[in-house]
């Protein structure tokens, strides 16, 4: 339509492949490029002619409308690329991807099953992204699957906890990793990549026939074909051409060598060119000048100008959809937002380092950043307990209809806006024997003058038979993380506080039924939450009961392509929850309650183990850091405590945020009292002063004149004013 509205359209031949279409509106020239193959349509115009649109009516309206989809095709074709980590949005999309890489590239597929509210998922996300980058798109395909958005895939592969990583090769699941261990993930990726390279072999029928003619001429053609088909049948999935390839081909070759003392010749199934993404192939062709022609005589594919309008529009829709997905993958995901304000070591010690990413840590970061201290926040992008809060945060002043992850994200953005930087690592230990302190993380050492500890608390466990063995198999402490894996199944929540109530309400949205087990005859939770749980139609309550044992059964998972070579891997044996054993605290009666999952919500213990032997702890409350008076100071000058690590009474998000602010104020005052300012700024000021002093020493008799530095060509204000007067 906008083409039709213009008075003239300028057509300029750029080179043998492209034609430039331009129009001028409001003084701005708008350009578009189309393929030169459409020159026959434009043959009424010569290069650089300005043609009145009215004289081109025979093609202007209908042809330009036809050109628009083709124009977009040219644009989108150059921008489409295989994303580094692809977001899967449907089971159909996943099946197409598995089919494609099993039959055309041979690349392994690594799938990350996660959910938005899962803290460990957010912790491992940047590691997954980095490993995808290091591995390379020519080596493996990395995808992410949201278990809440695509629950049918989670059910198909039996996802019981998240994050869970499943490794596919030749379209078949070959390995599974539960948990957020970066080192283990790297090892599993290396394993599946090595397997894909090792199995990238093919035995051709004619090669096998030639081999038997040499080693056993008595074999008939039918007998050789039978051997070949037996090898091909070992790869039942994604093998439409009935080829003998992969592990089956290797084992056939090994067996023949053992029998005839000579190996059968194998060939590479997928070349390096096959494994490259389409955009890299296109770029390399353009760089080397090996652009494939689209001449009908040299290609089986039809030329675009021979395609119908319906074919073009259909192709355009497919490509625009793919481009949109790629853009959403790059722009829509916030898993890697922590890189935007990441920490990089400097030449001077940091003034304040905050350990922890929850309300206490973020509040301390905001106050310290506003004071110009440029704090470093060391924490995985989990956000503490608030990150796993799947229901709305209702008891934080000024906030309504927002979840825990949203609150943490807003706090983080606010801290970053004032200058806080983030190191997404876990703290291993603190060296307080030297000054400045040394904070050791998984991969770095940070020197700092002051430390604010705001690491929050970790979930408590029951320590009963079956609990540890079935973590990841139905035993969890995070309903937001793992609840979606038990869609329309019976689940159990153990506990009676606010955390247990929130877990039960979250699970009631997706589970068939929720049973809350509590050892008393009334809840310790707030009245509002307890009332909601007791009135919910999908939630049942077992009063005066404790869980004495978690019952499960072991399942041996298939870890191969189903061939006779390695059909079952007994190392993959995994136990899954089938029920719990209950004991009534009043009568002693024991019963068994069938269930698919157990969510433990019996409180938390401060995450302060890395500070043992460094600071003093509260003798009355085990694990809590002892602070001096009403301040946040600890027994070690320069180390401050905020949030649940020192609060054994309230343990609320709002009180944690308040103590975080207090810790930042205490740290700022302590730095001032100790005379620990901005060493980098002080060094730069001293250096500048020395340089200025050196310049002055050149000629003390003549004062410094800035105009001399300009070669004497500039008159000062006094001289120029005198001339004017």
C-alpha cells in the first residue's frame, strides 16, 4: 500500500544479482532490495529512471503486492540462523527437531527441562548457555523446554524434578542428568558428543557385498542382504532408508573382523558440511563465491518466479515464524540477564562485597550503590527463598499481584541501575586472616574491605529412609520447581508453617490431589493461609501424623538406541516415589498412603557453614550468626550479617530487606571510620597531581597558560575584549 501511495518509484541496478527499489517521502529515501531475477517484470524501466506510478499500472499494484512477500523472503533468508539455545514451545516442534538431527545432521540434542520459578534452574541456565557456546553449533544442539508450558513432553520423559537434562543421539534418549551441577553437565555433554562422533559411521550395501566376495565367496546375495537388514533393524527409529549405521555398524564391523580377521570398510555418515547450520553454509558460500544457482537446469528445486502465490506465502509464513522464534530466543529470555552487569576484577580491592541475592542482599546492594560504594553481589541468580515463592507476595508493603521471582528481579534491576555489579557464583570460603578479606568463589577470588553476609537459609530435611535416595525421583523441597512434573497426580506436602501452606496451594493448581501431613492438630501458619488450605476442595489434611518412611520402586531406564549391543544400562537404575508410611503420634497406628511425590516443607537452616571458625554464632539458635547489640556487626570487624542468617525470630522478606539496608549503612560508616575510601579514585587524583606538578616544574618563572598549548593561536577573553572595546 505504501508503494502505491508514492508519486514515483526509482529503480536502480546495483549489480547482476540485485535491484534497488526506492521512494522518497518527507525528504527521506526508503530503500528495498529485490532479486535481479525479477528484471523481466521491470523491463519497462531503465536503470536510474524515475517512473510515474500511473504509467506502470499494468504491474504496479498487483506486481508490487506480489513482490512484498518475495522481498521479505530475501530479508528473512539472510537473518535466519539456528539459535545457540533453542526454546521448544510444543511437542510437535520437538519431534520435528529430533527427526531432523537424527536423519540429516547426526548431531546430539541436549534438552534442559526447567520452569521459570525454579531457583536451581536459573542457577544452571548461564552455565548451559556457556557450554552451548563452547561446544559449538557444529557439534551439538541445545534446547530448553519449560515443563509448565509443555507438560506433555515432561510427562513423556518422566521428568520428576528440575532441572533435568536429557541427552538424545540418533533420536533416542541415551542419558539423563538430574540437578544443577555444571561440572557434571559438562561431562555428560562431552560423553554424548563423543558418542555421536564415534557412531558417525555407515556401511553401504555394496560395500558389504564386496567385502563378502573377498572373505567368503560362498555367501549368496540374499544372505548378504539379510545380514545388512539385520544391522539396519537395530536402528529402528529414524532410519527410513534402512541403513546400517552407528553402533550397529561398528559392532558388525568388529564381529566380522573377529571372524574373518579383516574389517569391513565404513564411511562417514554425516560430513562436517552436513552438521553446519544453514546460515553458516550460506555465509561461507557467499564468502567463497560458491553461490548455488537456481537455474531449473541445474537444480531440482523450482525457481521462485515459477512458484505460485500460495507457495510463496506459505514459505514466507514458515520463515517469519522461525525468525520470530529466533528473535524471542535472543530477546525474550531473561535467563542470562545476570551477564548485563557482571563483575570484572579491577586493580584495587572492592569496598563492599555482598554475599547473597535475596531481599537482604538486594536491599544492601541498593543502599551501598546509592552511597557510591559500587558493591559486588556474589550469588547465583536464584534470589533466595523468595525466588521459589510461586504464589503472590501479599505481605510486602506496596506490592500486590506479584510473585516472588518478579520481586527479586525488580530489586536486582534497581540495584544495577545505581551501579551494583554481580558475580554469579557460589562462595566457597572466606579468608579473614588477611586484610583486605579474600572471598573465594567457584572460579574467582575477590579482595574486599567489607563483607555483608546475606545468604539466607536452606531447606531442612526429614532424614528418614528413602528420602535421600529418591531426591530427584519424587522427593523435593520446591513445589514451584518440580510441581509441574506431577500434573494430575496425587502428591503430599509435609509441614504446618507458611511454607507448607504456600507449597500446597501451588500444587493444588496442577495436581489431582494434595495431602498435607502435619504432626500437630493445628497449623502454625498464618490464619489467612491456613484457612485457604483447609477450605480448598483439592487439599486433604492428615493431622497428628508423621512420615516415617518414603516408599519407592527402582526403574531401570533405557540408555541406548534399543539395539542388541547395549539395550539396558543398569547404572541408570533410579528409584521413584510410590507412597509414604505414616504414623499417628497419638495412637501409634501405621498406614501407607500412595503418592507420586513428596514435598518437604519443615523449615530452613541458615546457610552459614562457610563461616564456621570465622565469626561467632548465636548459642541459643544453632547456625545463626551472632550480631553485636542492635547493629548488623559481627564479631569480626568488617563483616556484617543481614536477613535470615542472623534473624531467628521473624524471618520475613520485609524484615530481611530492612536488615540489608542496615548492614549497608553500618558498612559505609565502618569504611569511613577506617579511612577506606575509593582507592582507585584517590590513585588517579594523586597521579594527576604528580603530572601537573611535573609540568609546573619546567619553568617556575612563567605561569601556566592554557592558550600556549594551542600554539598561541587563541586569544584570551581579556585580550579579545580589549580589541572589541
